[in-house]
């Protein structure tokens, strides 16, 4: 039986744009997909989180996710050397809204007036489609989380 072991992480490399007095912070926990069985007819899914906190003067929050190592949002890719395993990250548990930067049909997280000085935890939903023929190994990707305020 051919089984590929993989892990994917949403890695926070924060880029913030805003006023000098602004004080938003962001942190993440990655989505780990566990063991992937190439013969399983069910997709692997997982969740990660993005936690942000903004001050009283911070407004119009926008959080985007990068493509990671992929050249497109349509299908992000986990990599193990030259081996590629397709996956994606979503805003919703139904896996219908790809979380990206607002281009190519992707969605973003926006809020006009975020709560003041309290953590806001957002769930990132991840899915690896079933029946991909890949070699055994560890697969990973790094996605940049950007908060603009």
C-alpha cells in the first residue's frame, strides 16, 4: 500500500501596512493534514487559526493569504522535493471560498471596526483532495498571512 505522510503549515510572515500609531498584531497555528493515503477516496481536511488583535484606533482590517509555493490560488501545492500534492485553504467549512488576496475569485477577511484590544480568532479550513498519486514523504508549504489596517 502506498501511503504519503504529509504536513502543511500556514506560516505567519506578517506584513503590516498602516498608520505609525497602529498596533495590530497577528499570529497563526498551522493546518496539519496528518497521514495521506493515496488509495483513500475521501479528502483529508484540517483547520488552522489566525489570531489578530488591534488597538482602539485601528479600522478597516484586511487579512489575506498568499499562494504559498504555488503559482495560482486555484490549487495550492504541498511539496516534497519535486513531488507535488494539491491542497487549498478556505474561509468556510464547506470548502467553497478559497482564502487568498481577493484576486482570481478568492476571498479575504475584512472588518470595518474590529473589537478593541481583544483577540479575534479566525478559522482557516484546509483540504487535500483524494486519490492523488504521490510518493511517500513529508510534504509542506508556507503561506504568508498579511494584515493591513
